[in-house]
C-alpha cells in the first residue's frame, strides 16, 4: 500500500514539492501553503465559483496527503532512532559494568 501511495505522489507534485533521496517528497514550501490558506480564507464567488472551490479542495486534498505521508515517515524514523538510542545506551551500560 505504501508503494501505491509513493507511486501516486511521484507522478503528482502539487505546490512544487522538493524531493529528497531519504524521505521522498518533503513538505510543501511555506509560501505555497500560505497562499492556499489565503485562498481558503477568502473563499470563492462569481461565475466560476464551483469550479474554483473544487480546485481549492483538490489542492487541499493533495497537501493533506503529502503532510500525512511526511508525518508517517517522520514517526517511523523517530521510532527507529529511539530503538538505536536504547540499544546504544544498553551497550554503553554493559561496557561500564552497570
């Protein structure tokens, strides 16, 4: 399932996402997110209001998905680092004879 998500996100790069070998797509650029937030705050009106609202919702969906994947990756890395730390701490204690 993770491969399916990464395959999708590789073909779609909303808001000029930067790529990183280690984490894949990184977080969207702050100025792009703030511009989208401003569009959401202002809302839409006029002749093409429904189309504009749909475009904003689609962009939000993409950003939320990107952020969710980044949080999941960071959480997994945190767990891995915690395990490495605990292992190193146990080895250190063993070497000190604690």
